[in-house]
């Protein structure tokens, strides 16, 4: 027992001194019994590549947010600034939601990496203990074989520097013992690096969690601001009449865009799927603008607008009025111009529906959807005085009054 304690003390001196003197790690991984002890961690590289990709996307979102803020600040008057804010609120909400999703993805990746590194630390510590015991066995064998000269110099040296500078002593250490010592030093260095890496990941994980919570507060404020913009017919008419010629031209262009699309789309030859249609925004039945002539007969409304009626409707689910195929999706739009984000469904029998001013689309072009399936969310994109859904029903491309086709809220 006394010999083993002496050997453990000696090994502790060796390892500590090696760190203090900066003994370099081998250029190649140290091997014990032919097994490499360290190497490039490809999993870490893949993880860091994923994090870098997320960081790049976060940076792009940050730049988009800055551009929107510059757009708001660049408005000439308070009235124009309010209009610009209203026009870009959906973009800001979408960017914040995208940031939250990216943060959640980054948090998940970091949590998995932390668990993996914690397991690595346990494994590394176990390997160090195994090599430590192996080194003790080698020294015990030296002692039992009465090879006391080397052992005496190791145990009797006043410090590790004296030991290292004694070339005669080092030549008596076998190549196998050198590899054992190199492995122990390399493993100890690797363990400390792993622990430092783990501490860094834990710190940045906490930062991401705090950032995620902050973004959720920002999103809550943005949604609240969006829902304060109540979409009413009076507001629409006042805004329309404020610049009658320009707004009439804009609405005419909107209709022409849709008419042209109906001519280009290859519609299904199948019969109509059948049945009465569902109300497209469950729980919200306020119609802020009906189908037909409006604004003193200067504009013909080709659908009906479903608004919150004093309740928060922004981001409310929009459902497919009937089973069908997604034949068109539009994500690109100019704030306070046109239909904004919208999509079209083909229900067969030359029957189709259109859903406009969305904040989000949750289906893909060409996707088959079921009656009542969520296809998007209410927004305020395009020309809109507040969050609402513009809903159209068309037969052979001709707009119909949607009311007879839907259930509820009539």
C-alpha cells in the first residue's frame, strides 16, 4: 500500500508539472494498446455548422428588421408613419416568429450537445482512470523487478524539472511508458477543454433562453398592436376617398391580377367535391365589407371581409371552406397595396375560393387539403386598415356572393 501511495504521489507530480511546464500534446493522437485517445470530433463540427447556419439566418432577420425600422422612420409625417407601421406590422410579426423558431432550434441543438458533452466527460474521466491504473501497474512491475534506479529518481527528484532534464533517466523509460504518460497528459488536456466547452455552451444556452423569452414579449406587443387596428368599413371608405383616383386604380389592378391568374391556372376537370362550405374563420363572424358595390358605387367588392368585430382576430386560423387543391400561393407583396399574402383553392367543377390579407400560409402549392383544415392565419397584409380575411368564391372564374355558400354567421 505504501509503494502504491508513493507511486500515485509521483504520478500526480508528473501530471501537474507537465501542465505547469506546458508539455505539448503529441502531433498525432496518443495511443494506448494501439487505440487512439484523441482526434477531431466530427459531431462537434457538424453541430457548429448548424449553429453557424442559424446565426446567419438570425443575422439576415436582424437586417430585415433594421430595414423596416428605417422605412418607418423615413415617413414624411406622423400620418404616413402610422400608415407605414400598419403596413409592415405583419412583416415584423413574421420576422419575430421566425426569430423565435430559430432560437428554439438553437436551444434544442445546444441542449443535445450539452448532454453529449456531459457523457463525453464521464467517458474521458473513465479512460483517464484506466490509464492511471495501467501506469501504476507499470511502475509496480518496475519496483517488483528491482528496477529501482528509475523509480528512485522519479520519487526522489525535488521537482519535475530536475527529472525532465536528467537525460539519462528519460532514456530508461520504455517507449510504452512514454505513450502512457503522453496519453494521460493528452487526455487530461482534452478533459479540461471539454469542460471549458461545456461551460461555454451552458452560458450561451442561458442567453438564448433569455433572448427567446424577450422575443416572446416583443411578439405579444406586436400582436397587440396589430389587433388594435380594427378593420371597419368606415375606415376603409375614408382611406379610399382620401386618394380616390390612386386607390381606385390600385383596386382595379388587384382585380385584374386575380382575373389574369384565373385564366392562367390549369383547373381540375373533376366535378365539384360537393357539400356546403365551412365558414373560413371559425369563431369570427363580423363582416366589415359585404360582396358587391361599395364606396358610393365606385368599387365592386368581389368577396366579403371577415373582421374581429372588436375582438383580437390577428393570427386566427383560416380553414379551407371545402376540400380541394392549393393552386396558387402568393407571399410577395407591397405593404398597403393589393391583396398581400393570399392563396387559392380548386374544389373541382370550376368552383374555387380565395383567401387574402393573410399573415401566414401553412400549406404548399399543389397540396390536397381537407374541408376545415387550417391553411393560414388572418393578417393585415396588402391594402388593409386592420386584420381581416378577404374571402372569395368563384364559379368559372366569376366572383359570387360567398354568403350562400358558407355555414354560420349569416
